């Protein structure tokens, strides 16, 4: 099987990526540098940001860890440990969000579309040096595919 060529039926259904579905990894050292710089500039501001954030993202967690290390370096282990407890709570909430997205991905037409588009993006990334092999999906094709998925999900079991 030629792994450089997607199945013809798949190509028929799909064609042009959506920027919002792309995942661009962030470099840890760059994120850590920004976080430590923020803490050095104003630990109070970072503390207030963290206090006003319900669910943490990668940047928030990095700032929180940098702030906790700042407190430890100043000898305030109590404040550092309290901050780690709060970060753990925020990370738990973030994990629940990921869990909900995984459930959506497996159980709804919209989730199947989202997973499919990520697969297309992954395939296109692998084929970035072979543009003629990439799959381009238009918004109209995505809408048509979603409509077909919804029809399939609406069918009674066994049909």
C-alpha cells in the first residue's frame, strides 16, 4: 500500500485544512523563559493572574511553577506549597476538559469531524514537501461531510 496516497473515497469527502484545528507545539524552554521573566518582573502580578484563572493552560502552569520556585528561593515554603496545591486543582480541571473533548470526539458527528480534520492536518504535515499529495478540504466539503455524519448518527442501530 502506498502510504503517500490517501484513499480515493477519503479524498472525495475531504479537501482544505482549517487553521483553528492545527496544533503547534510550543518549546518548553521558550515558555519557561517567558514565565520566569514574568515572575522576575512582577511576582504580584503573576500571583493575581493565577488567582483569577479558573483552568490553567500551559502558560499559566509554567508561570505558577516559576512563581512557586520564586517563593521557595525566598524561603517561603508554605506559600510555595499552597500554590502547588492550587496548580494541581487547575490541572485537574484542565484534564477534565481534555476528557470531555475525547468523549465528544468518539460520540458525536462534530467530534468525528474534528478528529478527521486533525488526521488530515497530520497527513498534510507529513507531505509538506509534496504539496501535490496534500489533501485540501473546503469549508463546503467539511459541511457536507458533517451533514453525512449527522445522517449516519441519526440512523437506527443496525441499519
